[in-house]
C-alpha cells in the first residue's frame, strides 16, 4: 500500500494538530483556576463536556460528508474538507454547497420527443 501525501493533507492535519494541541494547552492552563468552581457544581462540567462532544461529532460528520461528496465529484476533497471545518459559522459548508460541481451525463435522451438533448444547452441534436 502506497501512502500518497499531498500538500492539502499536510495542511489539514497540520491545522488539526495545532487546534487540538491548543485546546489541550488551554485546558491544562486553566485547570488550576477551575477547581473552586467545579467543586461547587459538577453540572457545568458535564454540560460543557457534552456540548464539546456534540460539536466535535458534528464536525466529524460534516467532514466525512464533504470528503465523500467531493471525491465522488472529482473535486479536491482535502482542500474542501479543510475549508469547511476551519471556516467558522458553517460559512465553509455553505460555500461548498454553492461551489460543488453538478454531475453531468454525456448524452441525455428525452423520452417525450424521442430525440437526444445536448447536456450543456438543452437543444435537440
């Protein structure tokens, strides 16, 4: 099995590593200051962890959808996946849905007329 490592994969995994390491460093950095707050009320800890897990799972599901759809449409899947995940507020997802290529058939037959229509302009050939 040959590993094909492109620039897009490197950028995606590099950004992902930076974000994960930043989150870990932030969590370790603020943990001494959160002891008093979390001792009083454990509900906030549970709620925040569930929200973080929900956000992470939503991003994973969107990334899987983008990767499969972009690969099927012969678009740059890693680049689009990076854009969709790291452009905030679902703007990347909206851009992808607007920019994705529509699959085209080489020849489409019109059953009502019995002729063949051009896939680009729609005129009978």
